[in-house]
C-alpha cells in the first residue's frame, strides 16, 4: 500500500490540496456525531477512493477495520455505565464488577467504531493518493529536522520490506531446521541499523543537510491548477458543512441518557451535501 | 588549480585497528577522468568518501590532513555543502534512492542546491534523457529493477552537471552492456561538460580505456599514480592482480601493455601478431576438450549413462498481471557440470535459479533435480543470523570453504570480510559436505562476484571447481565465467538464446565476451590471456615454419 501516480484528479492535484482534502475528510469524521452524517462521510471517503483509482485497497482496509469497530463497540458496551435501556444483564463480571449492557452504550460504541474505521480510511486515502515526496518538500520548508526524520522513515519502509523478503528467501535456502525467531529478529534489527546508516549517508551526499531553503515545487506556479482549486474548495466546503452539521439542531444526536436521533430532511440534506462536496472535484477529469 | 586536492590525508575509522588512508597526497585537475584501483580493503571507498565529505563528518574517526574539493575544505564544509559541487554514487543503489518516484529522485539533489524550479525541471529532463530513463520518470522507485535503480541513482548524481562526480563501483550491479554504456556516459559527461570524474572499479578492463589517469591504492596508501599504460606496466611488475586481461595477454606475448581493446589490438597488429583488417587467427589444433553440451544433448536423447542433475522442461513463469519472466525454458545440467548463466539485467537469470531451488514454482512446465539444490542469493549477509561462525554452519561445511579452525569459529559473522561472508554463506547453503546424503546435487549462485577483486574471484572459481556437484552461476562477469564455466547459457527476455561451451558463447559476441576474446575478435575461441597467448604463439610458430 504505497503511493503510485494514477490518472485521477486527486493524484493530479498538488500535495497541499491533497493534504487539505484528506484532512478535511478527517475533520468531518471527527466532528460527526450523528450516525447519518458519519455514515455519509464514510461513504464519501470510499467513493473518493474509488474515483481516485484506489477503491479496492480502501474496501479491503474497511473490511479489516470491521473487527476493530466491533471490538470498540464491545468494550464501550461493557465499560460504560450510562444509558437507560438495558438489553443484557451480565451481573457481576470479574474486573468489571456489576455490568448491565445498555442499548445506548452499544450504539455509541458502534458509532465510535465507525469513526475509527472512517479515520483509517482517510489516512489510507492520503497514503495512496498524495505524493509523499511533495509532502516532505512542503514540511521541509516548515521544519527541517521533522522532514529529515520523516524522509528517513518513509524511505526505510520499502527498503525494509525488500530486506525482509530477501531475509525470508535466504532462510528458505538453509538446509536443516530454520533459525529461531529470536535469531531472525536480531539479524533483522542489525540490518535495519546498517540500512538506516546507508540511507542517511545517501541523504548527506545528495545535499539534504545543505540548509538551503528549497524552492517551491511545481515551478513556483502562482496559478493553481483546476484540480488544486477544486480540492481546496472541496476541503473548505467539507469543513463548513461539518460545522453546520455539528451545531444545527436538524442533525442533532445524543446517545445518553437515551438515544435521540434527528433523521429528518435537514440531516439527510447535510449528509448529501457532504457527499457531493467530497465527490464534486472528481467530476472534472481534464488535464490528468 | 586542482579541482580535488588531498594533502597528507590519514584517516582511521572509529574503533579500527589500522588506518584506512595513510598520508594520501593527490591532486586532480578539472576535467580529468581518474580511475581508483586496488584490491578489496585497499582504501578506495574511503578515499571517495573523503572527497565527498562523509569522512570524517559522517563516519567520525581520526582524520589528519586536508581535502579541498572545488575550493571547499572538507574540514569546514560538511557533505551537504560539498554536494553543491560533487555528485556521488555508491555501490548499492537501493539505499541511495531516497524518494518515491524517479522524477522526484532526479530533482532531489537539485532542489537541495537551491536551484530555481525551472533549473530543476531542466536538470531532471537532461539527466533523464542522457541516461535513457525518461520513460521511467513517473515510475515508483519501489518498482524499479536493480539496473534501473542504478541508472536512476547515477542520474541523480549527474543531474545539474556537478563539477566533480565520484563513483564507487557503479557497474557492479550492471550487465556488460549497461556497464559499457555507463562508462561511455561518464566519458561523455567528462568531455562535454568538463566534469571531473573519479571512479573506483574492480573491473579495470571496463574503464581503463576511457581513463586519463589511474591511482592505485594498497593498504590505504597511493602506490601508483600514472597514465593507464604506465599503470599497466607498473602492475605487471608490482601488482599482477591489478592487471587487466588484455595487459596480461600483451605481456605474455612480449608486448607493452595497452589500455583498452582498441589499443591492445593495435599493439598486436603492429607486432604482426594480429592480421591487419581481420582477426581470423587459425583455430588451435589439438584434442577438443570434452564438451558437456554434447553430453547434455546425448542425455536428452537417452544415450547418456548418468541422468542430469537438473532439468528444466518447457518452464514458463508468467506474472498474474504482467509479462512472462521465463518463456519455454528447456535446459539440462549434467552432474558436476559448471554452467554460467548470462544475460542482461531482467533477462530472467535470478528467476531461473529460484525455480531450480524451489523458491518459485513454474506457471507451466516442470523443474526436476537429482537431489537437493543449494542456492546462494546475491547478498550473503541475508544468511547470517547467528552470533558466531560456528553457530551458522557445521564444521564439516566450514572446512571446504576455508573457514575451518578456532580463529573463525568464535568470530561474529558480520565482522568477516566480504569474501569471508560469501564463503560462510556458501557453507550454510552447502550444509554438511562430509555426508554424501546431504551433499547437494546442484549448487546455484546468483551474482557471487559482485564487488569482488580478482584474487577473490579466482578463489571462488577454485572453490566451486572442487565442490563435486553441478554448479550453476548467474553472472554479469565474462572473465569469471571464462575462468569457471564449462558451458555458458545466454538468456534474453526469459529464454535461452545461446547455449554452448564457454569458448563458443563468450568468444562469439562483443558484449558478453572476455577482453581477450574482444581483442582477438573471437579467434580460436580463446577466452583467457593464457589461451590467447597460446593461440598467438601457435600462429607465430606456424608463420615461422611457413617462412622456413
């Protein structure tokens, strides 16, 4: 799951616009408490992934995230004492004490789980659709040392994946019983240190430590491309709709003490607005 | 005014018992192409790291003397600042590629120099076009092959036309075609842009023809600093292991050594040892060596007494969403036969060896072997996971590779030299050679001579010779193939395109050929200097007889 340039509007947008867009989706996820709005954000992220050509890994991640969501729901249902509608009486449970599972705690746990999955998807969309080299360039202008650490870390990931594959292949070539996991772990750790030194030396001789302020990327183009503008506008719209959804009584939601969900036309309209705001930039496929 | 100047430079790595550089004084003029020669551990890489500023800033240690590069004293300017004028390329391209796409990689160094966006874009385009990697610009660096990575790393070093380019064995991962192309590119950068090129190489035959000057190191000190021809004359007297095959051939026939195939051929022609305009030296007479190729053909038709050690029967390997890596490969290796697999980067050599060892399964066809297949992959360090040499392999396996005894048994595997690591990894995959049941029927090695000097290559060839198993080696090194192999299989695009005795295959081409074969134009199938000298001697003798 690494970034690969694809013919999509999100890949064509500059990293700053891509970052802002993914960040706005994440903000929308965090601000949404109404399950209709949260569901709409999740759908919007998945649809944006599909439109960017990375739908399959996003769907796979969503499936992997379902057990995480279920676990969050279960834990919340077991540890939260709020809620009036008891659905299961477990009595005295070791460690937890007297436990009654309420409908409210279960539903709120499910919402927290869905939010976690949606956040994972936002992060994955960023990973797959925003050029990490451009992002590092952006941050380098802000903080040299953070960018250096991030550069080393991002570069080390594919190197270590290759090293791990090679190590595994080499061990398959050994006759007799395979080495212990401890020995393999030790060898892998030693290899990581060697590799990190090599990469750091390469960065040095490529002038990374020259402390010259790097030029703005993309030729310092003052004018933003149509995709840059579209995704930046979408990010602003997403945050605006999220704020409205948070404060508007039409999309109000409260889990405790008893469930109170507003699912009228106002909430549905805001949910639709979020999806449209998220997907509109993908409509223009010129200049990919 | 020198572009690079070292004055009395001595350097010892932290914790090292002996200095890696000893009182090195050297001046390199702008526009010179200098080859740094020397055996493994002679200090070549350290010298290059001192020029790029990594020594001592990055490595630490004890440093004395001064290194001045493009008017920058490395005592006052770190490697980041020195990189403004110096492009550097090390051996392993995997660790030198620091960004996600080829375009970003080529732009990275230029941006660090603070160039304007237009200059960065132009530098990227020029470097990509010069190295013929423009079609890779938007590819992810994680998807590139070893050869493509090396070209990308070289492009990053050359982008923006640095005043000095420092390269540490840049051709070690490249096939002969790409290696020759790279040397040509360096010569062009040197001639067109007046770049000062400093190049450390083990395969001197590849680069001496393009060099202006050779600096030879031994134990960290300069032992020769001369023109290529003078260096070869010096090497003949003082360091025979640094001689090129062409120089050894000329020495053997009583001629002064000359750098490069063209000059060597001209020398022979002037001496009347090579006919003008053509190179059809008569084939040497005498009993033909036993041809394993013919034995293999007999075995195919069922007349051979012993079954083959390894057989590929119409093997295909097709990627699910990609091209076929192997295409209908049918090969058979006889017991104790020594086979070299050659071909360009990406031709399918490594994939074929992985199929032989069972690491990969064919999508069509079958691979059969008469017993266990031992495979030594490219990086021997991947095999070393224990704390001592004795824990890595049984004593019976360490003996045949020359690592027997208490001196080695207690050492940490990662502290061994490159050649020793290679032998230890070979011992690991060979297993207990004293047990006939455990002895492998076939031993496969993938690029075992990468970064090795001539002495270590000869040691490896001798070791493989005495194994008593069939040996298949994938290599880019025609000189090693000539020294070791009875048979050479040339792969292209996943299929064998030539299969015959070493002299048939390696003397018949221009890229996959030894220097001796290139000088003699493939005459007589002579591959090594000794073969070539014998051939020339035969011809001279025949001419003398004719005159008499």
